[in-house]
C-alpha cells in the first residue's frame, strides 16, 4: 500500500520526476518497493528468495553463488524486516493466550537475549526480545499485543501478578520446567522448540539483528502450511524501503 508518510493518505498522483504527491495533504514523497530497491538481476532475487523459503542460510550459498555475501545478507535483512513489520502489526491477541519467556541460558550466539512469547489458542504466535527479565518489560508487551479481557495462562512467576487487573489469569504449576496437569503452556513450549530449530542453522545471529531473525521465525510459524514464496514476494513488492528503515535496526 502506497501511503503518504505525512498523513497516511492512500490517494496520490505521480509527478513528472517519479515522486508521488498526496491528494489529501499535498506532501511529495518517494515510494520504492523493497523488491525494487535491491539492485540485483530479477532472476537472482528470485533465486535468493527461493533459497530463503527453503531455509538455506546465506553462508551455505557461498559456493556457486553469483552474489557477494554482503548483498545476500542485505537482501535477507530486508526480507526479515518485512516479516518483522507485518508481525508487529498483527492485531492484538484476545481470548486464551499462553505467555512465557525464554532465554536465561541465552539464545545461541545472540548471548543473553531474553524473548517473550505469546501464543493464541489457534496457534498464532507473537514473540519479541525484551530488554530485561522484569515485570515492566513484560507488561509493556502484553499491553501492546493483547486485548484487555483476555485469559492469560502463565507460569507462577510473580511478575505476572498484575495480569488479573487486565483479564483473567490462570497460573500453571510447573515441575522441572514441565507444566503439570492441563495442557496449557504446551503451545508455547512447542513454539520455543520450533524457534530453536529454526535459529540453529543461522549460527551466529548478530545481536542487533536478533529481532529480525525472531520475526522471521514467527512469520514462518504463523504461515506454516502455506506456500511462502508468493506471500513473501508480494510483501517485498508492497512494502516501501522508506517505511522499512526504522524496523531494520533495533533501538536501545
Ligand atoms: Zn498526505
């Protein structure tokens, strides 16, 4: 969607210099799709996308590839940022939601990144790195990504104590890290092992891009059972490189 960066308007006309002019506020802006912003031959981009869909990391393409490691990495970074943007904009969860966090032992090469995850009854996930293992960091994500009145299933960590003010709160007792009794929290456990398996082949994920890799994993999980090639291709065509820039590097 070509939105005016000033007023979000979607109606515009094209100026002779190629820029767009918003019909609502008159703002002139440049709109280049992420796909077009990458200056590689079209066939090469399709091949990189095919390999991405198959889950082949950039370093495994180093032999027999016509592209440099740097341009492959850049293309994949943009692609992951597109995933991050749609996953971030995915509407807040409601109903029964499992909440959990992971990372006291670190996530691979990313070191001590702490990840907070939410899983809906239908299996959709949201997961994001959090700056600290505390109540404030977790409640910030819960406020942003769930609707009030939801049914929260968590473990017994006391940081969740205020959840009952936001909705219903069910605490699941765990023994040796495994939930006891009902099958709650199993959804999120399933996602953690999915994410671990997905992130493992990437080996060293640079810390400043960890959020993009995590978003890729969420995107794949939320679209499992679908053909990713046409989905990601249209994502790359419909997202502008200008609006994507803030997503690329995590602030803070
Ligand atoms: Zn406008």
